[in-house]
C-alpha cells in the first residue's frame, strides 16, 4: 500500500474493531448451529436458518466488508471515507441493530422489529452514503470505483428489501410478494458481497498475492453481467422465468472463482502463501456452488451453505488476517517514537497461526456442507466452526497486541 494511502487511512483501531467483531459473529454462528442442530440446515424457512444466514451474511461478512472498505477506500478509490469520526458509532449501531434483527427473526417479536429496522437500516444507509461520496470524489481507477459504487448501491437495495421483508414477517404490512426473498438474497450475495470482493480484489490480488491486475474489459464485462443478472432476477418476482433460467444466476460464483484460479496460477510474483491458500479454498467452494447450481435438483440449502457458510467466509477470514498485519504495523509506527526500529510488516502475523486457522476452517466448512446432507453432523459442524473462528480471533488478537507490547518496550 502506498504511503499516500496510509496517510489517508483511518486510525487502525477503527477497521480492526470491524474485523474482530466479524470473527466473533462467526463464532456465534457456530454456537447457534451447535445449539439448534439440523433444524438450522434442513429448510430455508425455519427461524433458526434465517438467523444462521444473517449471522454469516451481516455478522461475519457484513462487518468484515464494511471494515475492509474503511481501510481500502483510500487505496482502491483514491479517497478516504468522509466523516471518519462517525465510523465507530456506525459500527456500534450496526451491530446492535443486527443483534435485534436476529432476536426478531428468532422470535418473530413485533416489539424488537422497529428498533432493529431503525438501527440497522440507519447505520447501513449512513455508511453507504459516506462510501458513495468517497467513490464519487475519488481519483482511483474508474472501473474499480464503479465496481465499489455498484456494490454499495446493491447493499442499499438489499437493506431496503430486507426491511420490507421484516415488516411483512412481523405483521407491520401485507405479506411480501413471492420471490422477494430471492431478490433480496441475490442483491445481498451477488450484488453486494461478490460485487465488492471483485472490485476490491482487482486491487488487492496484485498488491497482496502478486497476481497481474485483471483486464479492464473483463472487469467491465463482469459488472454488466452482474447488473443484467440482478435485473433479470428482480423482473422475475412474479416467477415468470423457468427455474432452469434462474439456476444460471449462480454464474458469478463460478466465474469469480475461475478468474482467481487463473490469476493465481499466472502470478508473476507469488506472495503471502497462506492468503493464497485461503483464497484457493474459498474459491473451490464457490466454484462447486456455481457448478452445482446448474445441476437440476441441486438443493438450494447445499449451494447456499457452500457460498455463505464456506466460500465467502474463507475469503474474508484470509483477508482479515492479512490486513491485521498491516494495521498492527501502522499502529506500531504511530505509537513507537521515531528512530526506533519496528519489525517488518510481513513478520507481525504468525504464519503458523494462519496455517492452523486455515486447517480448522477447511475442516469446519467440510463438516458444515456435509451436515446439509447428513443432518446428524450439524452440531459437530457447529462446534468445529466455533473452534475455527475462536482460533482466528485469537491469532488476530496476538498480532494486534504486539503494537502495545512494542510501545511498552520502546518507552520502558
Ligand atoms: C438491513 C439488513 C437486512 C434485513 C433487515 C434482512 C431481513 C431479512 C428477512 C426478514 C428475511 C426473511 C424473509 C422471509 O422469509 O420472510 C431475509 C432473508 C434473507 N436474507 Fe436478509 N436482511 C438484511 C440483509 C441481508 C444481507 C446483507 C444479505 C446477504 C449478504 C442477506 C441475505 C439473505 C438471504 C440469503 C435470505 C434468504 C434466507 C434463506 O433462503 O434461508 N440479508 N432477510
């Protein structure tokens, strides 16, 4: 990352709190599954499943992606998030709103729905508005800024549809149109999560994994393809399209994964072996989900678990560990007096910790997907998920603590 980008970056504790919270929600997702067992995986529609989906989608992925945006906007968009002072407050409001949303989904409580909607909707709207200002003002590569902007717009659409669904679920308004859940899910998973990973990945893959940058024409074709796919899904709320056509909507997972495999294989300077391994494992799950979705009769719970519970989490957990090394180094530079030598950025995060975390996540992911087919494994999968996220959180904490240890050493 360039010196300019660091100069514009927020205090490292700000993105750090998003990353740590993300992993804590991941561990809670494991606890939830260990508690409820197969009920959380047998059908899309049980309250236990909806809670598990949002523990992953908003708790783990949401926090990780909002935190990464705070850190990467100066690098990827050439402009920091304006009013960075409010971001800690947005973090607290978002997570409190999420806790209330989960309680509402679990109990269908009418009373909790309104505060959940205000806190969650308000914090996401504020964050999205700030990110869009940064993208418009920015001087970064146009196609990357467009990609981030589109992802943020998809997040706003997801949140608005989510609030309408919540109102329908808790009896505040008429039942939602059939198919609206699919539109909400597609905007959230394909538009926001995949869209943002692809846009930011175009910058971080060369920077952190030593690959070539994806060609601009390919990035544009991807953006147009994702937009068209979302339009088709939105136009199909009435269920006019044949199921076979809707299955093809999973193409972004397979194409994203294939592109990462090709870029990694042709990388001129391979860097950060463990990050590359996290991405290979995550992309293998996404590729499998994309291919399975095209298969007639493939269960949506299996493909959804591969995407939301395994593939995307592996990408963001790998990134969270890599970014933590950078954040700790920035904190060290800020805390330790000038002239005192600090360790290199690549030496701060224990590689053994990353390797153990990857191993635990791959086992937990395998058990989670198996549990969608062999329900008796659900509680074991939940317990293994708790272990994997706890190990990642512990590794993150050990690295971050180094900045305080070095400060004490330098001043003592
Ligand atoms: C303000 C934020 C959000 C709210 C209030 C919200 C609310 C909801 C509600 C109420 C449902 C259940 C609909 C029903 O069956 O009655 C739902 C389903 C779903 N949501 Fe969200 N959501 C939000 C954000 C997101 C995000 C960001 C994602 C993805 C990244 C997401 C992914 C999904 C998925 C995949 C489903 C379908 C669950 C399934 O098929 O089992 N949601 N959401």
